[in-house]
C-alpha cells in the first residue's frame, strides 16, 4: 500500500518512528541488534552511512558513542576493516588503539606505516610532548618541536634541575651502555656526569675511559 503522507509508529501515545514522504526516517528510542549486519551499496565517492550531530553549538553533545570491549585486551570496542578483512583501525577493550594491526601492544601502535605531523601553515609548530600527570603546566616533561617558520628542530627538556638532561644509550636490552650525555650545557661521552673540573661558569667535554 502507498501513503501520501508520513507513516507514524506510536507506542503509549508517543511517536517512536516516523517515515516521511521522501523516505527519511526519524526514530526515538534504542535499536537493539544481536549479530546484526547492515549491508548496502554506496554511490561512487559517497558514504554508505553518515552520522551527523546537528545540535549546533552544544559543546557537550557528540555524534557517535561506541561502548563495548569488556575492558580487556581481548575485547574489541570498535574496528574498521578493508574489503579483504584486514584490520585498518581497531580500539581494544583496554583502550589500546591499533592502526594496521589487530593486536596493539600500547596505547597507540602503528604497523608498517609512518606518523606525520603536518604543520600546514607557518604559524603551526608540530611537536611531540612527553608530559607528567599535571599536563603541560607540570614540572616534568620533554618535547620534540619543529618550528615551521624558521626550520629549526628543538629538543626541549622541562625538568628544571642542574643534574637532569639528555642521555643517549644503546644495548638497553642487556647491560645499558651510556654513550653520550648533555647535562646543564656540559657534554659527556661514555659518562652521565660530565666533570666541570671545579671551574665555575665553564662548559666541559668529558670523555670517559672505555
């Protein structure tokens, strides 16, 4: 049968589902699916499903909430696969995110791929920031920063003590070997404590015996 107007589905005098004359549907309530699959064919260059939050400037609302995963590494909260069934993106139940892998071993793991921080404008300086629980305003942290307006690359150390600095090591899976240190403007090779030699106000290069 055909209807010229809208089709309404009501329960307890409340409209739960509306289908208008253009084929658009509006529903109020929850949709429960157990093992449900939604299959369709999208036009070239178009999305199969679009989720849009048109609530305007309401800052506390969002477009999509996915719950699940069982709070464990074996659970899956969200997954995106390619046409061959390979995992493109996954969010595990323990919060780990994998790109190109279905079993991320850290909060973010990228397999067989690169990470690009693209500073598209001269006013944006991309950086990687390692911070403590207090965030950028805390006393600890370090960052790698590229200044897009002059091409300089900075390694910034936030901890404000004379004995903290940058340390380069190798063979860390066995007995770590200190190869070079940069501490308070002093350079050490083979040592983590460059010796000032008792001369204040100088910059010293200390090379330790192998």
